[in-house]
């Protein structure tokens, strides 16, 4: 159970909540939410003007003023009429993260929602309530379609997932002994504004990006070790003032220290030499992605936001920087994948590796690992197609009222998919490196010895041809 005293603490715990951790909102936090709510309601009552999405329609219907009776139903209707998506649905961990991100947004004073709403949402996180939220098919300026699916369930509409099966949200609430939530003024609008899905993708992808880039560094070092390639090119001094490049050069240099160089090899192929630069670039893009998220956290997600006693429209729905940073991260991962596949291919070629052709224990009668390289090539083919930016491609909707979209959530989906393909490529290359180490039959660089041992424990050396698909699957799970 994570005790939450402010929105910042909740934001720092998104990954843990996605994994199933429960939350407890402090009394002091709930009191501050109540105080903000009272200020907002007072301002709303005294406002003698249109307040977007509260006493007006939304989108192209913004000019329609709502009667008092219409306003009472409007907040609920906002969550229903816009739920036009469908499967495939987000994974459970992503949905939990999405609910936590939205909860953090609602804790901000700019939202002005009630303590009842934030408590209700926290309780649903704690009782395993998982709305069915579309992964695709959202062409709105923000994320209104997936967010409508997510939060209509709080009022007993739509479906939730239980063991992967869709069930009516009303039934799921009833089994928990909970009445559907009754939305107050502005609360429906607050639930579907901003870009919490893009934030969710970025929050959850950061750790996965760090893991795969570090694994690519190990794969690069293994290739140097098994080829016996010259290591002078990895001298940290060659990084100059680039701290990220210097760090990756030092890492490869240290991992390969004490290796067995191959006599007569003057220069390795480019794919073995440029790894540190590609890794350093990926590190920098990851840094920029995290910095963009920090900036985005500090701007109001709600629209209208309650700021300085007034209602102000915002652009928190336009998460363009998050999307473009995730697009850039995907492109950086594609480049790592290209280098990885090429390094693997060099290991299969006796002219470069000095080892058996195709890393076969008995070349000719055995195919060795050439088919495994074809798997890596197939993964790279799929990975390359993700390099086109998902964030770009605006079109008119709502009769021209919404004429620009950011599609940042789609950039997050592409990044998720790219991570999967690069993980498969990395697994293939590491199996190749492990097989090369086995065939070379020389002592490993000391720092790499534990990695070889772990690889061999998951994927034993290929002494005779066997189906390697299960080995790849097993190593992916381990990675």
C-alpha cells in the first residue's frame, strides 16, 4: 500500500501501481481537494458566462448553452456518446497506470473535482476494477474516445475486463457492493480531458527502454569478445566532452577487458565499431523523453482549468512533445536493431568471425544459426516500419472545430511494439554470441563470463540442429 500525500508522490509510483500496488490517499490530501472543490463551485455558480463543457456543449457544439436541467445530465453524457472505440483493449497494467495518471491529474487544484470522485477512483484501483479501454481508433484532438471508455465505467456504463473477458461495468460494480458514481458539475469533463494515455505510455516505457539499451550494450560487447576485435576504438578518451558517449565507450571497454584478441585482425566491421555511438544516442533520446514528461506533468491537464478563481481553456490535450519524443525513441531503437542484426550476420560469416560457417557445430550437415538470423531479419523488417512518426497526420473533425491532432498515444503504442521487436532481435543476437563463445573455446573477458553463463543456462549450445523458436521465446521471457 502506497500512502499518497500529494500528486507528485502518485506520479512517482505509476509503475508500481501498474504492477498491482494499492494506494491510500491521506486525509490532508482529501481535505485540500475538498477546499479546491468548494472554490470551484462558488466560481461556477457566480459565473455569468459560458464555461466550456460545463454549461456548454463540446467540440463544434461549444456555442450551445445548456439549461440547468441539461447541465445535470451533461457530465454523464460526455462519457457515453464519445465511447465509440472497440478492441483490441489495453493490457491490465496499462489500464491501472492510466487510472493512476488520471487520479494524479484530478488531485491538482486546477481540476476542482470532489474528494468523492478521487476517493471513488482510488477505491477502483484497489479493488481490481479494469475498464476495457481501446488501444487504437482514436482520431480526436485529445484522448476523448479511450478516456470515455475508461471512465464511463465509473457510472456503470460500458464494460470492464475480468480475466480478459468483457463484463458489464454495472455488474462489476454491483459485485463490489458499490453504487455507480453520480457525477457533479464539471467532473465528467475533467475525466476525459488532457492526455493521460500518452503519459501512461511514456511512464511505462521508460524502464523497458533502459533495459533493452543496456542489453544491447552487452550484445555489442559479446560481439567484440567472440570476434577478438581490436578494442582501441572503445577508449573512453574518444568520447571527448560527450558524457553519454564516454560512458558507453567505457562500458564496452570494461566489459571486454582481458579478452583474447585475434591475431592479424586490424579492423572489425562497422557494425561492431559504432555500437557505443548508437547506444549513447538512445540514452540521450531517453533523457529527453523523460524531461518532456517532467515538463508535461507541470502543466494543467484539465480544460477548462480552474486557475486563479476563473475557468481557462488549456491545451493539455495536445501532448505533441510526448508523442514526438516517443517517435524519436522508436527511431533510435530501430537503429540499434539494424546494427544488432548486422553484428549477428557477421558472426555467421567465417571471414569476419574466424569461426565455423553459420556458427554450426558441423557445417554442411547442420544449418547452424543461419535460420535464427532470418528470424532477426523478420523482426527488423517489422521494426523498421514503425520508424514513421505516429504523432503526425492531422485531419479535420467536429466540422473544423478540431483541426489538429497530436496522436501521442499512438506514438506510445508504436514504442511498445518496437520494444517487443528489438527484444526479439536482441535475444537472437545474444544466442548467436553465446554460440560463438562456445565454438571459439577460449576464455571470455572476465566481465562477460557471468553473462555467458546466464545465457547458456537458458539456451544451451547448439551442438546439433534443433528448433530454436522455443529457445528465443524462453530467452525473451528471461530478458
